């Protein structure tokens, strides 16, 4: 498969994930829970922000200088200056609103981690030919332990993404003119790292090290760019970003299963060991 075909395959993964879930109705209960969490938390964030909109705008306005006209002719620059400051204040409000929505979605993803983990397990069982209901019964202790493991894994992935975003944003704010470079880098890094998040549950089960995951991205860069790109734009579409998570996790699981390097835990760990010895 050449680079263009690999990129196209990555672009089509989200559609495959949606088709898989639409076909396998027995997965719907697990797929619905993350959607409910996302819709509920976004609704809470929007309503809370709206109720405090005036207070938030006043807080941003208080950080900006106040321009006063001392003579009539000073309105030549005071008028446009006030307009610019008014726009800057509302821009800060919009940024704060976007951050509140992002926070709500990140919290929803964290709460949904155990359900998305089980969804990934069952997607893999179906894709490999085993019935989705063939899993052995688990005790309450095992269920709780697996849920905590899912929480911890998702929290570490979110922490890594936030660290990358924060570092690039900070450099863009501190270094003059750096935002012309850090802006595109922020988008590129997000596109390439998103597959690690959506494929994370399947990768965790295979105990693939972070070094192995970086190698996996590098060896399938075109596919990762396609999948990460379509995931990035899907998450930017209002409404779609609330319901697309189960399909993205399904697509990420299918991507891991189709990658020869990660076909088994032994293959990945053996290759990691060889790399570390060399």
C-alpha cells in the first residue's frame, strides 16, 4: 500500500467505525453511555457559562486598559481603541467558552473510559470472529480493578496531550513571533497524537510501551495522519463531537488489529526488547 492509499485508509477509519457500530447493535448499550456523559457535561458547561456570562465578560474587561477622551479630537484614536478593546474582551470570553467545552469533553472522556474499554474489547472479539457475549463472567473486584485501570490509562493519555498543548501554547505566548510556528505544530501534533488516544485501549491490552507506540505512529505515518485528521475535524463540528467518540474508539481498535507490528503482545514486546538492546 503506497502513501496515498494509506492516507485514504486512515481517512476511512471513522466511517468504518460508524458502520461497525451501526451493524453490531449488541454494542449500542456501551456506545450510548459516553454519548450521554458528553451531552450531559456539555449542557452543564453551557448553562453554567451562560448564567455567568456577564460576570466573565466583566472579569476580562477589568484586565484591559480604560481609554478616556480628554478633548473632542482625542476621539480620533479613543473611539477605535475602545472598539478594539471591546473586541478583545469578547474574544477572551469566546476562548474561555471554548476551554469550558473542551474541559467538559475531556471529563466526559475520562468518565467514559471503562465503558469505552469494554467497547474496544468487544469490538476486537467480534472482528476476530469470537462472539461478543463469549467473555467470562467477572467478579465485582475484577470489574472495579479494570475500571480503575481504564481511568488511570485515560488520565495519563489526557495528561500527555495537555502537556504537549500547554508547552507549545506557552512557547507561542512567550517567544515573539513563535506562534507562526507553534500554531501549525499544535495542529500537527494533535492530529498525530489523536490515534494514540483512540487506539489506547487496544494498545494498553497489548502492553505496548510508549516507545513502541511512537514507533507505531512513525511506521504508519500516512495512515495516522489520515485517521487523526478526520478525527480532529470531526471533534470540531458542534454536535458531532458529542456522539463520535464510540466510533473513534471502534476505529482505533480496528486500526490496531490491522497493524502487523501489534498483532500480538509478544511481537510488540519482543521488538521493544531488541530495540533496547541494540
